[in-house]
C-alpha cells in the first residue's frame, strides 16, 4: 500500500484513540465494517473519498489532516452560533475587536 494510505491510517488510529472510540464504534459511525477500519488503520487497504469523508465526520476531524497530517482550522459551531446573536453592525465591531486581540496576542508571543 502507498505511503499516503499508511500515514492516513496511522492518523485515523491516533485520532480514534485520542477520542476514546473503539474500532467498532467508529466503524459503525462511519458506516463501514470494523474489519475494513482495521485494514485502513494498519495501512493494508486504501479507501475512497466517500469513506474518508464518513470517517472524518465521525471523528470530527478535517480530511486534510488525515491525508496530509497538517492541521487546518475547523469550523467552530459554538462560535458561529454566538456570532449569529449579533446584528450586522455589531459583527463588524466584533471583527475589529477580534482582529485587535489577534494582533496583541501576536505581539505578546513575539516578546516571549
């Protein structure tokens, strides 16, 4: 099996373990057999984009992370729900405030 599948399988195993999911639980959530999940995690079998998508949804992880190992920003539903409480003018002000906090944080991190 190619390295991309072996590495992806290792990351799936890691995330599954960190979430405390059994192989059977994740397989059921991803709508695949636990045997197939075992073969994916051990790099013995590849998988389709559809299978990858279902595994990632079940693990609540970005597909890019599973394939590349690079963490990407994931959608934060709680933050989005909170932002929806504000009207358009307020969200523009929030954007300015959040940008300022980001800039301050960067300055503080550079000084440490």
